[in-house]
C-alpha cells in the first residue's frame, strides 16, 4: 500500500489512529519562550502557527529550519525554511525577527543547526517553542531533549482534531501512514541515539501494531 492509495477507513482504524494522534501530542501549556523553532515539513500550517505565536507575543525571535523536502522536492522548491519564512512575513511577522536555517534534512538537524544559527546570531536561549505538525510533537520533544538538553522545550502545533487535520491534508491513508511512521521513530530512535526514550502505553502500542498489520506502512523505516 502506498500513502496515496484510496481506501475505506474502518471505525477500528479510526479509533486506533486517534490513540496515536492523542499520544503524539504533548499537551504542553504554551508560555513565553526565548525563541520559536518552526520545524520544516510539507505543511505550511507550521509556518502559520509559528507566525501566530510570534504575533501573540510568546516569542521575539523565530528560526525556520529545513531544506528541500525529500519526499516532495517540488512542493517547496527553494526549501522549507525559505517558504515558511515567506509565509510568515505575509502573515505579518517582520523579516528582522526571523532567522533562516536552510539545510537541515531531518529533525535532529533541524534542532542542531537551529542551535548553531542562534549561537552565531548571539541570541541567548534557555527555552524554545518547538512548532511542528500536530502528530510530530512527541518526536520533536524527544529529539530536542537528546540534541539540546540544556533548554526547556515546549511543544506547539496548530490546534485541531484528527479529522480536521485529515481535511487539511486531503488524504486519509497518508495521514495514518504518517502517524504510524512517526510513532515508529519515537520507539526506535532512542536506540540509535537520535532521541530520548518515551513511555508508550500498551494501548497505543497495540493500536500501532494493528495499523501496521492493516497495511499502513508507507512511512515506516526500512
């Protein structure tokens, strides 16, 4: 099965996906932080949410990070960080508030390279708002705790429920595949030194395995 295959999603599969969705969001209370890091992805909602956090006064500086999207290189031809920056500026963020990190190709690099950009700009950082796609919050948090343990990480994403998010993406199977793939990374990356370990409830692991058995596998690590 590919991520774009059209198929009917059963009630059990939606229930299992909802368990993954709820688990992979951190539920952090938003508070002012030194900087927001908008993590590159295919979803311009990340840029819009980062801009909103800035305009609400929760941060004074933003880093947008990400090179060309490896799975959709035609989507943001100038790289994720560049397009995210353009979108944020169109929403009212001053260009002077944004730093661009245009080369990262994974979440670890997003955070590591953003840290270097902030250091080069002499921006002191003790807390960061990590802005990601909703289902990526836990992986972003676990990665930041591994790569940049000195800072307090607060996770943020566009507030919406699973079904509203599916509507924004327009592909049910792709969203489920992505949730399954992200949870696999939460589970496996600590063993590879990429992230700190997270407790995964048995009910979530059972749902994850059922979705794999049902063929939602296009975003799994090989």
